[in-house]
C-alpha cells in the first residue's frame, strides 16, 4: 500500500467538482429510475449535503476573490475583507 493513502478511516471531503458531479448523478438517477421512497429520500438527503458543501466552497472562493488586490508590482496579494452593502443576497 503506498504511503500517500490515508488510513484514518474518515471519509475524504469531496472537491467542489466531485460534489457537483455526484449531484448530477443523483438527480439523473432520481429522474430516470423508479426507486422506492426510502431510496429517493436517502438520495435527496445526500444531495442536500452536497448542495451545502458546494455553497460553502463557492462562498469561500468568492471571499478569496474579493480579497485579492493587485499590488503596484503587478503581483496579487490578499487584503482584509471589507463587506460592501451590496454584497448581501
């Protein structure tokens, strides 16, 4: 077994792209398959967890983008976040 594999026993948090792909798979299966109610509920619950994960990751990315500031030298650096009145949705 390669030493790069984790043996902690905890599930790996999916990336945004992985979570989005899984969401697409869940929606497709829920729309196309005749599934028992219990299965539909389980897939819905999994989907809602993935939606929350995606929303969190998007919010983090948006915050980082808002904090980027171009320095005089042309390099980007992070600046302190200052929320604007228009940033609340």
